[in-house]
C-alpha cells in the first residue's frame, strides 16, 4: 500500500493556457481526498475519479485560485441521482464566501492552526502559514508515508512546522529569485532552501506564476535543495511507498 499524489492543477493566481488552479488528489488505502480545488480542477478530477468515490476536500484558504471549483462540486452533489454529503475542511472564512454554503451536501469542518483530524483513514495536521488570509498548510500521514503541502506562504513560515520525516514536500514556488518580495509567496530559491532545512526527502514545486516556466523555478529550487526538484504539471502522479502501518 502507498500514498499517491496526482496534480490536477498547479498555476498560481489564475489558470494559464490549458492550465488550472491549485488542486491535488491524494489517495491511500482505496480512499481519496482533495487538497484544494481551484478553477479547472473539477473537470480534470473527473477524468481520474468518479465524484461518488471522493471522500473529502481540504481547502487551504479563501483565495479563488484554491477554492473556486468547490461551487461546481456542490452543484454536482446536490443534483446527483443519489445526493451525498462531503466533508469540507477549511478555515472558517472560506464558507462565508461560498454561494452554495447552506446546501447540506457540504459538511463544513472549521480547521485552525495545530488542529489534527482524520479523514478517509488519513491523518491530517494543520499549520498556519505566512499568507494574507488565514491559510493552512497540511500534513497528510497515511500508509506509512508523510506528505507536506505548504499551500500559499511567504518566507516567514517553514515546512518544518509540519514536523520531521516528510517523504515529499509539495511546496509553492510562485516566482524566481528576481521577483522575491513582489507578493507574499516563495521563489524557487526560497522553496528549495525551506525544504532542505526541513529535511524533506523530495521536493515538488507548484503554484508557479503562469508566465514563468516551471523548469526555471525548479532549477533554482534544485540548487538550494541539493538534488533534483520536480515541477508540478497537470496529470503528474507520484507514489510515496510507505510501511503500510
């Protein structure tokens, strides 16, 4: 048994040509959850998973590039032949921005800094990042593997807040070093250094600005991380072998 991560979308701010906002399908032990559901991700999700097989959604913060397609998911669940309820874990401000927030198909669970919960057999832990609205990084611990997702953050937070022994760090790297400080996000250089300092075994960078080549950001990150770094792209799937415990 292993923990797998599939990138649905990885563009920061807005979807570039043929791209999608942030969205990641995480699967272990036959169960499936989403980390974020940005614009374009719901369509891509359905190419890989029937919506009735989805077990839960985590929305890290209220920015539209991370939550917009949750509206479409609510509609799909509400008008399904067999309507069902979906756990949605998010900071409290996310619900207030939802058009369909009162529909009972969405089971809202407020999450805050240092909360720990279990969804679909996966243990989740949350850490507030260095970002404008309340934003939660997420640790997913399942099948003996540990995945750490930075969500959006500036350099005032560290992946180390998610604990030791990350098998994979999924870390935002919006800019190159030349754009550092332009907004409250990381560059490839900063993401690489952060993952190295946290002792992550591998690094996958994501959320790059649509006009910046992912390969350029990944090259920067690799120099700081000390080994090759992958750039996220829609459809990329990585498997994290675990102990099976």
